[in-house]
């Protein structure tokens, strides 16, 4: 590895320490550490190296490992003396040796050939709220009501009590406001500082900034994560459940009190297998939700569900086995069947007996958890059963428990190979419920779930307009996937969308009336695809101003899957320059300032290309009385450090650059893989993701083909131990 690249890497990933020489110190150890296993080395790489070098060594703020040059000894010495950049003493001696071997054997160009797709680690996966509601509704015959209200997202209140200490100012800085130390000042009242703000959906890290310079974690929040600098960031999760069908036909909210799903850092979706688990708190709420569902069903509904009027002795055995097979997504064991039959028999009457069986099954781990454990094979791997495959396909495409016919297909062995799985997946994509799941994927991929609850200074913006923006994006996304070309490039380049009268006014489109969304062509070429949607432009802006940083990061992280290490605590904030200047002029300081340029040279040039759109996505020709400079530059579209330029004049040209790249469709394929598998891939799943992406490429970017490929990939049917 070239020493100059190593020095650049050190400077970039430590926030560019100016005027100081960096002399890594070797720790004094009495005994050498033990050699790293391959799995330990993979974990160390993910923890210490991936944020700069990329998850599979594809490059970032640090150099691409695929282009690695030099001897093994040179690589060991580089890691030993100067890696990771924020603490060069972390990986020395045997650690450096093991990590160097791992990089050479797993990440260089000679190691990146995917001759085979290895099995992936799989696990029990708890249902998330969306899946729980759909499953209970389908099992009991309850359907979401057409007039179900869209749940609102409660604002978050931050509070800091200085406990009598003299404090002149307190502000909140976090991932939700670009770590801006001054943008969200708190107010002092009755001896404590507080601030209430609506936050975007997701998991956020934050700190309090005392007197403009001292950064501390929130003392009242026990949840936190390592800030990468020897301290802790406080962490909170916000989820408004936008668009979730949570209300049954009788108006009972089945998920009202279920805890919000955590979304690990860097994982965009609500179905993280690592984060989802059933705690005692969950179990209490599942019990209440089950009781509410059965109350809504009523004794008459229970009787219809049983479908047998001959009394418990005659009906219970068949009912237990039939309903249990649907609820547990597999046949019950004899022990399980006998236990539930006894539960029915012990009740005072038939209706109470059946209700006891239903409630018992709805709070059973066999219902609340999805099994993807498989059966052992002679080589030490595990093959998923047909029932587990049916479960994974059904939840992945329809968001609910598998139908009886799908379980029958599993029993007949029709899901034991890729063609059988593909046939079932293709049929499911014709089910209207597939559109609901794809809409959820689209919302979460783009990070627009909280738009209806966002607070904007523009008087034209309210919850109704925000909901229209969210519905526009969902309608457009589903139209492209199911009713138009089905291709990824159209998502970024389409010259039309679906708008109503209020959205048309924001977009400057004449001749659109009413509240109903209808397909409308953009008349002026200023917008293209998802990039021009009000939902995306609003979600990536502040309440009263645009944000080149948020919009640039949106493209980098969500469209291109390019990550950056966490900013240093002192980073963030609008530069202290002429307040009457345009946003572009103020933020240009980031790329002029050597301390900030390491990251912002890749972010701001993209974000500046969105400056023609204000905080709610309306077009503007000037800001603060000054003409807005048009256009931006999609630098290094394929990978950071490529030293390429792609200037663009408007979002139409940016959409064309992105859709023509290899990185954007590959990122979309990666996000689809994550959504289906419920986890971020590791280096060990790199070839599985590559397999899925190759099928996507061969199809010309067909999204439906991509979805099917996530289920027919060789690693889908097999698993290995983590």
C-alpha cells in the first residue's frame, strides 16, 4: 500500500488534524496476542476498516484494497504502525498479521472471483409490527379498514438539567441536523434546558453541546453507541408507522402499543433480524393485541373460523392442527397438538376453549418468530425446509404468513429448488399485497416515512401536503415496477409523476385539480424520477432552508451505498459567513476548508445541484435576492477516490448519470438483498450479493427479476453457522 495513500487515509479519517505530526505509538505488551481466525479478522475489518475502505474493500475515504500493491510485510507494517487512523495502537502484532492476511486472501482482485456462492448465516427472526398485524389479520380474517387513520409521529422533547451548574447555552446536535452545533438551540426554563422537534423516522445519534464547545451525551438517555472517538453518542429511535395497515375492520389498532423496531446504524429497514427480538415488554403487548383481535372477531367470528359445530371433543383436534399449521407455518408436533387440545378442553365452554387456543398460538414463539434454521447436512451446513422457504418468500413479497396453498406446495417439495421458488415468487408478485410490501421498501429505502409529520416554515406545507408527497412517491414507485417498464433506470429518469392539485402548485404544473393523484408529465425538464419528488427534497432539507449536505449524502448513501466515517464532534454547522448569501455560498466553505474537505469534496458538489429546490421541493430562481447558481458535479460516481467528474445542469442530467452507472443499480440490488434477508451483508455474503446483482444486470435492471433473484440465489436455501 502506497505510503502517500496511507497518509491521506490517516488525515481524512481523523478529521484532518492541521499542524500536528502524527507519530503512532506501539503499545508495550508482555506477551504477543493470539493469531486471528478468519472470522475474527472479518469482524475486525468491519469494525476498524470498512468505514473508510468500504465493506468489501471497494474504497472510500481510504484507498481501494482491490488495487493493493506491495509485499505482505509492507501491508503488515502499515496496519501495525498507522491503522486504524483514529487509534493506531488498536491492531498490532498478530492482529496486524491476521488482518493483512485476510485482506490479501479475501479483498484483493485475485480474491474477488465468485466461483461459488457460499451459504449465508441465518437465524430466528421475530415478526416486525407490519408483519405481525398482517399475519394476525390474515389468520383471523380481519382486514385493515379503508378509513384507518395515518398514525402521527409525536415530536421528541430533549431536556438537559445542568443541576445548578452555570451554563450559558445548550444545543442539540445529531445525525438529524448534520451535527450542527448551533442549529437547534435549547431554551432555559425553570432551571432546565429543553427543545421539542419532530424528527425523521429512523435511529438517530446525538449529543448536547454546552456553551458552544463541550459535547456530552444526554445524561437522561441510557441508550447510546460508541462515537468512534473514545466517547458515546446518545441514541433514540423514531418510527411513525407511516402507511402501516394497523387497524382492523372494527377499528382496533393491533399494533398501538408494540415497541418500535430499532434500526441498526446503516440499516434502513424495519426488519433487522439482529434488532428484532421478543422481550417481556413485547410479550405483554402481544398478549393485549391478541386479546383485542379476538374481541374484534367475536364469538361468531371464532365459530366461523373453527368451521365445525359438533363440539370441542370432535372439532378441537382438527381445528388445532389446521389453524396451528397456518399460525406456526409448519405442521404441529404431536406434543404441541396435545397441549393445545388440552387447553381447549380445560375451558368452561366451546367458545372459550377455541379462544384460549387462538390466544395461546398468537403469543407462542413459533408464531412470533420466523424460523430459517434448516436441517443439518453432512458437510456441516443446513438446508432450509420447504416450510421455512415458504415463510421467507411469503413475508418477503407479501409481508404476511404463507397461505395454506403455499404450505401445501412446500409439503409436496415444490420449493426444494430454484425453479420452484421462482414460480411461486412470480405468482405472489401478482398479488395486490406485494405492492404494499414494495411500497414499504421504497419508503424506507428513500428515508421518506416521516415526511407527513415534518415541520416546515413554509405556510404551504402541512400534513396533507406531506401525505400527498408520500403517496406520490409510492404511486410512482409501484407504477414503474408493476405497470411500466419495471426498470431501475426509469425510477431515476422518468419525466412524469403522480400529483394532485396541491402538489401541482408546488411543482409549478398547471391544469391539475382535485385531491386525487393522477399521472402528469413534467412540463419543463426541471425534475426527473425520484430525485425530483417533494418527499425526497423535503426529507433531505431543514425546516426553513435547503441542505446540500443532506441531499448530497442522500445520493451517496442511499443511491450509491457509499459510506463515510462518523464526523468528528466539532464538525457540522452552517459556516459563519454572510447570512444574506445563498446556501451554496455559505456551504462552499466546507470544500474550501482543509479540515472538512476530506468528506465534503464528495458530498457538497452533488448537493449544490439540488439548490434550485427549496425546503419543500418548490422551484426557486433566487435565494435572499441573489440568483442561484445552477448545476452540480457527480464526482466519483463509481467509487470514492476514482478522480472522475460528471458535471450536471439539473436533476434530469443527474438521474441519467446515476442510472448509467454501475454503482447505483448495484446499490439498489444490495438494498433489496438486505430487505429480504433482514440484515446487512458481510464480506462472507459478497458473492451472494454479486449473484443477485448479475441477475439484475442480465435483466436490464428489471426490479421484479431482482426480487425473484434474492429468493433463488444459492445461499437462500442453505445456511451456515455464524
